[in-house]
C-alpha cells in the first residue's frame, strides 16, 4: 500500500530555522544590557509563534487581554486570594502586555506576583484562626463551589467570610468521610466474637465532637502543606506559568513546557514509566484526569475515569494528602511510584460524588495498547469486533508495529472466522499516527483521498490510499464517543464520507482537528545563549485536518449517523469547551466516489431509534444522565451535614444504579479468536489478558446496539 509519508523531519527543520532567526534578532539588539533568561524566553517564543503557528496572533490589545484574563485565572482561578481592588490595580496592564513583550519586560507578571505574595500571607492567618474553633453543621447556609459564579471579594471582611465557608465545606467533607470510615470499622466488629475490650483497642469509637475535631485537624494539615508549597514557588515557576498562558492564547494545544514539565509530558505520552497510567491536567486549581492510558494499572482497575478530579492521594494505608490547589508537577510526584506499590486516590466524580480508588502501580502493559479482536455470536450469525485503543506507530523503527498493519491482520483473522459483519471500536481513542489513519481507511475502500492537511499558508495536501485492494468489504460499524479524537476522527469521517459504513455513538466526537510539533528551545536557540539555558520546549499547532468533503474535524468533530444515549454526554468535554480553540471552517472538497454498496442509513437509524426507545437499559441510562446534568449544574453545596450526607448517599445510589444497568443486560456471546487462543497456549498472562478484554464487552449496551444494527444490515 502506497501512502505519502509526512515529512516530519522537514517540518522540524523549518521550525527550528524560524526560531533561530527569531533568536538572532534578540541577540543582535542595539543596547548593551546583558540578556535575561525571561526576556529571551518570552520574546523567542512569541516571535516564533508569530511566524510558525497555524493561526498567528497579532501582538495588539486583543492579544493582551487574552493573556491577561488567562493568566489571572491561572494564578487565582478560585478567587480566594486577590481582592477586587487588586484585580482593578492589575487591569492597568490589560492592554499593555503586547508592549511589554516587545520591550522585554513583564510588569503584569511582577505586579501579580507581588500582590499574590501579600494575599497569601494574609490568608494564612485566616485559615488558622477559623480552623481553631468547631463548626456548627446545623446552620442553614450554602457554599458556591463554581468559581465562575462568584466574584473577587470586595473587602478583607468579605474575603474572610468566603474562606470561613470554604473551610467549613472542606471540614464537612472530611467529617463525612470519617463517619463513613467509622461505620466500615464498626461493621466487622459486630459479626465477630471479640471481647468488648479487644474491640475497643482495635477500633476506637469516636464521638461526634472527636470526629469533628479530627476533620478540622486534617484540613489544617492540608492547608499547612498547601501554603508551604506556595512559599516554595520560585520565580522560574511563575515565569513558566506566564509563558504557558501566552502560548495557550494561540490555541489549547499550543503549550510551553519548562524542562521538568517536558519530562512529565514525555512520560504521560509514552507510558514507559512506573505509575498508575493516567494523563492528568491542572484546570481551575484542580488535578483532573484527562485520559487513561490503555493497558495501564488504572485501565485494568477500571474505576478511575476521564473527567475525575483527584482530591487526595494516600500511599497505601497512610493518611491521605490533599492535592486540591496543588501544582500538577507536585501532585504527580505523589501519584507516581514504584511497581507493585499501592496508591489510594480520593476523587470527585463529575456528578459531585466522591470515591476512594485503590490502584496498584505497574509498568504500562504495552500489549494492551495494540489492536485486539473477538467474535460475537448473535442469533445464529458470527460477527467480528476490533478494539483499537490508539493509532500507534514506532516512528524510530520502520520495522516496528503499527496500528494499520495490526488492524489489517485482525481483519484477515476475522475473515478466516467467516464473520458476516464487523464493529470497529474507536471509543476513547485519542488518536496518534496520521499515516496509520490513512492506511487503515484504505483497508475498507478500493482507493481515493482519505484526508486533507493544510498549513497556515498554501493549498491543502490530499493524502490518498493508492492501493486498489479492499481488505474487508462487508458490513461495517464504527463506534465513537466524545473522547474519540484526532486520527479517530479522520478515520470515522472518511468512512462516513465514502458511505462505507455506519458511524455510531455519542452526539459528536472530540473535535481536535489540528497537528502539533514539539520544538526543543535549547536546540533552536544558538550557542550565544548557552549561559542562560535550559529554556524548555514549545509544542505548537502547525496544521489543520480537513475531511474529503471539505469540512474540518476541528471544533465540531464528527456527528455519527446513529446517535445513542451516552453516560458522558453531560460532561463539558471536547474541543468546544477549551479556551481559545481554533474554529471550524471548510475548504474545497477533494474528488472522491462514494462506496457502491453504501448501507441504508435512514432505515438503519429508524430501526435503531425504535429499539433504543423501548430498551429499559437505555431508558435508565438517559434518566441517569438527566439527573447528572441537574446535579452538575447545581453548584451550591449545603453546609448542613445531614443535607450533605443525604445528597452524597443519593449520588452513590444513582451511581450504583448506573453500574447495575450494565449488569442487568443479557450478556452477549463474545469470545477470543480461535487463532489467538492457539497462539496463547498455556501462557497465563496472555490468557488473563484475553479474558480481561472480552469480559466487559459482554454487557456493553452500546456494543449490543451496534450488533443489532449489523444484524439489520446483513
């Protein structure tokens, strides 16, 4: 199969040249003042972005305001420190940041750092004073948990009152957890024959007063640690945060990485290190799970999900450490650890319920990131299923594994099993290799264009499948959800545009239709700057994807032919929810011919809708989503302990009910391929892997509906 290769090396060389030229402009300035690292970093980064980014920003007042707003949100997104008068004082720089960058100064960074340092000092006295006295959890009052719904405090007195409620809320959450811990400890004792004295020693009963005091003690320890960390924040940390805010105003995938952050990024992308196998992001003061690495410890444990917010981290049975408000790099140091050690994460689910998730750290099992297949026996027909976690490829080894080659092998094995239809599952597939997406689409059509790629200048390049062979020509379903992104969207869009198969899933895919490259600034900047290196790295957006019908996959994503109820539909996830995301547009369509035996989409959609509307499991799922939407939007939390615990118990009951949805479904007959079982033999690790792969699929109601649509088409 002949597919044009992207000239990655050429792109990188051109980008490096752009940054080198920008840096020489800095070096050859007229004044004799010694160059400062912060000036070089910001100027080189902005000048490079202005020339190399897909959609360069003009250095004007609009640019300044974007940087101002984003950095203000980064330093005090919770609005707990700065006063309204402080913010007003900072607004003098709102339209001046572009001029500061040109001058090589950063008055906004300096003033905000000074103000934050003072307010942090002020607040330290507040939390210690408030936590010194017991709270009354019978008083009817509420606390607003959504920062966007509150304003900066007008006076120190108003700030103190906001902190009092915040600390009361934090204490109430800990108190509720202590009450649950106490209840769990008491249950085993009631069923044992231990003497009363022994029971007292092994599980002391805490009074309500003692539990409240213990809760305040835990909150006090958290804030002592938190403010200690704030005091350790260095000028380099502030500079990195400021640089990243500037980069993020171009688009959410353009980022600055300080040297240590680049190492963290590499680990998250490769999954080669020991840990839990989750990629995390810091957003609005929270450590949020962005993605779960397929095959990792978190993936196998199954309870940690994208969208969860990590509140506390415990090493095995040790006391949990709260990471709320922490920097991402510091939180990661607690979450990572040696293989076979346990970390216990207390997370807040998107419906505001909390859960403690124990995960035994491990090395990511690379094999589980590869394509896998199975057969489904349904109503006398044998169907095929392929799960593709990501579009992997070994760019450093031409003989290494690739997702396109592996999917081709799985198709051949399924054809040998005489399947009458295939489901290709791209749910939670965040993308990867563009070339593999092109080659994979070519497995299902004879030949033709697959995707168009365009830089900021010039016409689009059309990437084609030039191989007239069709590896699989039967009925095809492609499953997607809102976490299917990038290469997944390219493949789904191509299948949809050719009318080659049926796309099924949530209302739309993620909507990431851009290409990034990482530039090591130390390589880009010449030797004259060696004395003030290292500078870190810059990831920047350089190209945009377009469907062969001319529309971009950016922002809008791909809308499935058949939309199904989805448990994640209430989450504000996807490119649309990101700040300063590039918008959708379109270009001239490529010339292509639709698949001759295209499926009867309208007929299949109507039949599916009728089934879904009469399906009790989908009905329960839809009701659950509506309740989650309501709870997510209700951001005011009661500070009455009884009300809070009642809400938590209701949330847990509804979460348990959702889990029961899957368990209530009649299991499908899904089995590993006979060929694979012969290859596995007595290898227990591979046998267990095959079992883990198949087991959750048997009660997957979305997959069940995909099978039903295949049956309609056969």
